[in-house]
């Protein structure tokens, strides 16, 4: 277990009371592996933006008849959510508006 903890990072701290039999449950995440951007093929991420609501899952049943508000992003597996969000905001300016309702 100590081997895994040294190689990973702790997601949550152990419970002060512990779990069954006094053991604390700890989830370990592996450290991210650096991506060689010269050798790694990008992936296609299809994002469907809709201002003021959500798409219905029935809109995605038939392949090729998805909603028209699609943004296609070619990215690498190590992209952060912030990077992806910024890309969507650049090409879909209507997604910049904040809806607090």
C-alpha cells in the first residue's frame, strides 16, 4: 500500500473513525503521465452547446442527425477542463453568457 501511495496522489483524507474493522478507505489516483505531443495522436471531442437549457437525449439517437450547435475540438488526453472551456468560449460566444436561473 505504501508503494502505491508514493506513486499516486491522495484524493481524500482518511476518516478519523475509520471504516469497517478500523480501516480507513483512501482513494489513490495515479500521477498523470506526461504526454509526448509529437508522438501522441489527438482525439476528437464533440461538444454540443445550448444556452438556457439542456439537450434531450432523444436528439442523439440517430447518428448524423445530432443538434447543429456542435463544436469539434481536437485535443490531447492531458488537456485541462479550463483549456477546453476556453476553446469553446472562443468559437461559441453565446456560451460566454452566465445564466443564473
